C-alpha cells in the first residue's frame, strides 16, 4: 500500500525517484506522462493532417474510339 511507511521503505535515485509505483507522487507522474504523450501524439497527427490535404482528382473524359490520340469527345 502507498503511504508514509512506503516512502521511507524505498529510497530511489534518478528518474526512479519521480516515476515509481510505490508512492502517490510517482504514480501521478506516470499517469501525467502517459496522458501527455497521448495528447502530444493526437495533436501531432491532427496538425499534420491539416497540412497535407489531398486535392480532389479532376474527372477526365475517356475516349472509346478507334484512335484514342485524336478523340473528339
């Protein structure tokens, strides 16, 4: 269980001090990092999809005659 006794029992150093599953602060930081990563991913793809709009393809006439190079459709 997380609580004051759990914090004194484990002494973490470095990144483990901020991202661990033994303290409430560590778990909160893991959740915030996960949600932040998801939000940044959604934002990135939403931003890129607006820049690369696919233009509409124009309809072209199809010549079905015997000489397709000189079509008078």
